[in-house]
């Protein structure tokens, strides 16, 4: 047997040892308290994005604004799904998701900037997506192999954020 693999009896014994920890086993190597802080920052980032996209959806006006507004709404819906995934993972890791509106903006990696007109709204959303992309790439590298489930979740969210940035760049070219 490979040195890096546990024998079946050890796995079984360890699985019974701390049932109260659910999915967190001896093989879990992430700094869970710090990871929960980071995940709550990701949660705040996603929620701020939902709010900004929703505002932009309702405020989009002018010729050609309807398809842009629909894109804002789609992005808001996807960001809400991301927030729900992150909150569920926080609970799975025996943490508490922080939805406190009083501290949401300060914990978020992206800013809540409203934008003056349609082009400005798109720019602000693109900036926020780029912040999320850079931030999530750093988080993925930081997690490494210590928590593959959380890493994959952030990787999946990152892929959608990159799609959002690409969509927004296309919209910005069309509006400008």
C-alpha cells in the first residue's frame, strides 16, 4: 500500500471518532476559522454584487437599455446563487454565514457604485467583476489542496464571474 494512503481500519476508526464534526475529518487541512472569515467576505462580495446588479436592472434607461437590463438581471440571479452556495458551505464547515447589512459593504471585496448612466453602470459592474476574479483567483491558490470542495466551489463561481466580465465588456463596446 502507498505510504500516503490510510488503511481501511484507520479510516473507519477515525470516521467514528468525531461524528459531531460531520464532513470535517482528520484529512481536512484548511485553517477553518480563517477560511470561514474568507468565505464570509466572499458571501458579502456576492451579496453586494446582487444589490448593485438589481439597482442597475431597475435604473437602466434609454434606447437599447432593455437587453442590458436583462443582462443585469441575469447576473443578479447568478450572483444570488453564488451567495447561496457560499452560505451553505459556511454552514457545512460549521460556521455561521454573516448576512449583517450593517457590515456588508466593508466586508465585500467589490464596491457598491451606482453609476450615472448605462455605460457607467456597465463599467462599474465590470470593475466589480474584475475585483471578484482577482480575489477568487487568490483564494483558490491560498486554499490549494487543503479543502478541495471549497476550492472547486470558488473555481465554479470564478468561471461565472469571468463570463460576466466578458459579457459586460461586450455590452460596454456596444453602448460606447
